[in-house]
């Protein structure tokens, strides 16, 4: 099965959308071949940002699956010469409600489509409400050199409510990436201007972003509280672990401090206020 979506994939969303389509159809995710099309192939799709794609485009995939299921049931009814209302689609199986001998798997019926009226295309366009909020708490152990002010991060733990984690390892990677961005803002990154107002570190050679050598392993704890407004419990969980910045560092040589962003709907860079 081919899946064409309009959301640019910047974090593995082709996989997470394919998983939601497969779940709705009762087939394996590996049997869905996702691709991102342009506006010559598919309608306008809103921006990929604020971690909205798994929620919003996933909802569209779910609705497209419902369209496919209706058409598959109708096609089976045509083949069996029965009424469409007498056919059900459940768990990847198309069955007659009263005649147990009349049944197709998804693959079996797909193989009969070409000679029974043509292939089936499911479509959906959605503007789903109920995006939900993003909540996180971070705890970090740091070591500060009182002579130079150099900060060394010893351990970092991020805890976040991610709704339903459709692809947990991708969620973990998003959390870790947001943490690194926040660490960069707090400790490394800065625009430097001269007396003429010219930026003197306008390249990545001079603009200091953290690398893997600057960081410890970032521990993540995914808290799953399903969103009742989404078929699979997804939320729009923006990178709230990077939207606050400490402007004053701890004065003790060792300490523990953290950022608890109550709801990541601020307008700072890295967060989206509109979805």
C-alpha cells in the first residue's frame, strides 16, 4: 500500500504516520510505503513544526483509512453480490455478517480490485481540534568551576508527557534533541556584535553549538497520558524542553537545577504558538 502525505518529514514522521494508517486498517506497518508529495500530488498541508505532524497528519491518515475501509467493504459486497450494509471490516478482515464462508483478508481483496472496478484510493483532509498541551520537567546535575565559571553537565534527565508515544525511540530522540538545543542556548550560543553593530560570529566556525563531546548521555522518561481528542491518543508536544533559558548560573560548585515548562505555547524560537 502506498501512502502519500503532505507533511515534510524532519523527524521520522513518515514512519509514525504509516504506523497509524496500518493500525486503522489492521495490517502491518511494514506493508505501508510512505512518501512525502508536493502540491502537484496532494493538497496544501500546513507547516511541519511544533511536533504537530504525528498528531495532525496522523489524524488525516486515520480518516483516510476509514475511507478505504468503506470502499473495501463496498467492493466485497459487489463481488459477493450482496448489500454493502451486510459487510463489515474488522482487524484487516472483510466479512459477510451472516455467511461465514464469505470473507477476505486485506491482501486477498486487494488482489481482486483491478478486475472488479479498479484500484481504491482513500482520501482525507482534516483540521483536528484538541491538540492538547505539552508538559515536561527536567533535572540536571552540573559542576561549576568557581574560578572560570565553566559549567560541566554531569547528568541530565528529561521527563515529558508525550500523549501516546507512537514510535517511542523517535520520541526519545526528539526529547534529547530539544535538550541539546536548550543547553546550547544556555551555555554556548550567543550572537556577538562589534561596535559597528556587525555580527562577528556569523558562521558555524565561530557560533558555538554543543557537540556530542560537550554532553553526557541524556536520560529520558516518557509519560504516556493519551489525548482523548485523537484516535490514538497523540498530542501536539512541542519541544518545551528548550523554550526556557537560565540567565544566571548556580553559584555553588555543584548543584541541581531544572526547567519545568508548564505548557509549551510560548512564542520563543523552537516553540509554536499556533498549530
